[in-house]
C-alpha cells in the first residue's frame, strides 16, 4: 500500500501521547523492589526517574551534565511525514524542558510490514530526520522491529550547563505559572478523527505539535525560573500536580487565563473528548477539585508535543514574559504555587 489515501490512525488503538500509561499505573510499574538499583548507588546521576522528570541527567564534568530521554507513540495524524515530525518534536522537547541543547538522536520504529509499505515508513523517518536537522543535530541511526501497529519516536541525547539544569520539582512557593502552548490538541485531533473538525481549524493542532520548545534553553538561563516541564499525555492537570508534589506545594489556577485552541466548547459539546482524558482525571485522585465537564475536558486533555509549563518568581516575571513575547509564544500568568495547608498537594480553581 502506498502513502496516497492511507490513514495511519486507523492502524493504531491509541494516538500520540494519549497512549501513555496513566500516572498511577506508571508509579506501580516503576516502584523499586531492589534498593541497590536506587539513585543512591550512582553518585553521578543527577536526575533519575524518582522525580518523574522529563529526562535523565548525569554528571559529564565539573560544569556540564549529559541529558538522555526517549519518547515514542502511535500515529496521532494520518500523514506519515507529519507523524514523523510530531513524534520527533515531542521527544526532543524533553531536552529543552531540562534547559538543555540536543546533540544527537536515534530513531525507534515499529512497523506492520504486512500492512503498510516500507516507503510509508520512510516518510515517517524522513519527517523525524528533517526536524533534527532543522534544530541542528543529526538523526544518526536507530532500531526497528516488525510490529502490529506503527510506532515512531526518538531517543535523544543532550547537554546542559549544570548551573542551568531545570527540573520539574524545584518550584518555590509564590511562583507564577505560564504555559507556552494552548491546550486542546487532544480535542482537536479527536474532532478530526470523528469528521467534526471545522475547516478553519484544520492543521492548527499539527502546526502546534510541530512547534519545537527551543525556548526552554533560553528560559533556563534566566534567574528566577525555578522549574520547567513539558505538558504531554497527562494533561496540564497531571503535569502540574507532578510539579506540585515534587516541591511539596499546591497550585491555584484561573481556567479563563489558560491558552486554548479555538472551538473547544463546540467540540466538547459534540463529545470529541479523547479516552485518555477521563483516565487522567481518575489517576489524579483527590489532587483535583470537583470539575465541571468542560474544565475536566480541557485540564485533563492529553497533549502531544505540548508547551512548557514554567514556574517563575514574581521578580523574574517581566523578563520571562518579554522572552516569550519575542518568541511569539503565550505569556499570560495562569496561576500560582502556594504552600500546602495539610501536607497534600492539590490544584484549586480560582472562582469569581
């Protein structure tokens, strides 16, 4: 079968970062049963999986750290080249979320060779190769298997000055929160699969997913930027709660200040909500308040190649916002981090 007329999303049971295992289930998978495997046994390890951060980090020398990450998923769009671009951009984002610069990537490819021609896989890989080249580093190899569903992603290696290394658990009380891409990617892509996406909105989600988060490297150099993480399959609520729990804080957010893709009210009313949305909400347990259906659909919407969530001090806010405006990115404050009142991290919504 050639690429003409195919719909890659028909060959997978999930889509993009919506395929991610729910955070509560992931915790059970990653639970350590052998204390010898803990981070304490490896003094050069700066960041491991314990903080659920975006990439691992090890000491490279006195001034630098080596970053390593991997991310892959099943198609979220039908076009093979765009699928490759999105998967690559999403994987590379983990390096930017740590304040780093990517240096090298290798590909991860699973392909149903009995259903889809190798030439289609070539377009997927080419999409990933082009993204890496545009960002200044090579896609230098990889590994492939014959799989029942198409899968693509990257393992990416980067470097960062240790003084600029950012983590998702280093936020401080009274930090302000900013998100650099609008929410609604999962809703838009679901609407498109159901044939309900308005003509005026076609391509918006793809354009957003292919937008790299390079600004993370610049943000990490600004004093007062305490924590960064990229918002992907767990939705804004899931990744924000990870940030809160890591720093033993809670968050208050204003839903009206959150950037959104257009048309979400209409699509939510038509039932264009990904299956992963409810899964995300259920996984967060008592960390969320009671949410109206629209609030749940937006806050828990699985993002693929979403934006960076920034925790920044009030004193550094103007510098951060100027940088984001210069990069033509959203810069509105959507909430703040506050001390825990009872030792439990929660997200509250501003009312009135």
